[in-house]
C-alpha cells in the first residue's frame, strides 16, 4: 500500500522507473514540494541507469494541475505566480523534454490544467477509457501554462487548440485520440499491461539512438518551448492580478458559476 505521507512515489525495476504523483485525496494536484520532487526524479533519470520513465498518478486521477493554496485575498495579492512558474513548473517541463530517455504517460484518470500539459510533455501517452483531458484554466480566468500553448496547437492545430482552451472543455480519452493528442486508449483493466509491454519494448531498444532521436525531434522545438514558457509565466501573472481571477476563485470555492467582467 502506498505511503499516504509521500507525495511522490518512485520505483525502479529492469530499467523502468515509475514516478507516481501520490496525492489521491487532492486528485494528484501539484504543490511546490511535489513539483520539486518530480523535477528531481526526472533529472536523476538521465544518469541512474533508467531506460524508460513511466509517469502516472495514484488513485483515480493522473493530475488535476497546480494547487494554489491561497485562502484569502491578501495571499492572492502577494502570490507571484510568474515566479512560481519560472522556478517550479517550467524547469520540470524543460527537464522532461531534455531527458535522453523516453517518458510514457500512464493516464489513469483526469489530466486537467497543468496536469494535462505534463502528460503532453511526455513522449508517449497511453490512456485508459476513463481518462479525461482538459485545458480548464479559463474557468478561473487564467491562460494555459506548463507549456500548454506550445504543445496543444502542435498536436491538434491552432483552431481546435483555441477552442479547447477558450471553452475549457474536458474531453474523453477517445476524443483526445481522434484529435491526435495521445497514442492509445485501452480498457482500464489493460492499462498496466499495455504500458508495461511498451516500456519493456523500449528498454530492449538501443538507448543511444533513442536519446539522439528524441533530441533530434526536439532540436528546433526547444527554443519555441522556452519562449512559450516564459510568455506564459509573464502573462499568467497579469491574469492572476485581474478582478476576473478573484471572481473565478471565489466562485469555485463557493461552488457557484463565475460571473466575469463585472469590474
């Protein structure tokens, strides 16, 4: 049984490192400590004999995004989300893309907000039929971050990416597959077997060509990703200071529909 006090579980066997976000009571949302642990586990995978990384979440969710543990207006006013993105979220995304071994996202449930973009930052995405994906930032009057503005339009095209981001629609795994966002959808009962079989196949491939292939695919992409991450950090801070964000958070906490544009 997973230790409920450990926010990130890391295990390795036969060259496969499994990294599990372990906050099921929070739908595996990401606080600062969890992000730091995740970044460390990813970076260590480049030199500890890991051949494949599997990223997943415990319980019935993959990751519900970044956790903003803000309880009042003063905390919101003093929180620097741009700094948080630059120092926490963005380096983790960059480490995932720079890692010279493949990363498989095992998406067992909801992957929304930054959680969706952590999945998109992986090299292969295998989802169960109960998985859901969503760029839900707009519901809090925020813009997508964690590289979402970079990854999503490259997968589904500008117009569909804009629609998904502007509406905050949560889509099924099958819809994500049809849009080209993910690699495979399998029944829940076959998720582990599918991921394990693929991971084993990758560990049997020569590591050097895999590393060079990943580097080549990201060669021209890296500057664009870095620019997108910086743009997101700068402009998310502007969104965070808006009256609409305060209304979005208040409405969420009060479990009511937000009414934007009133001030």
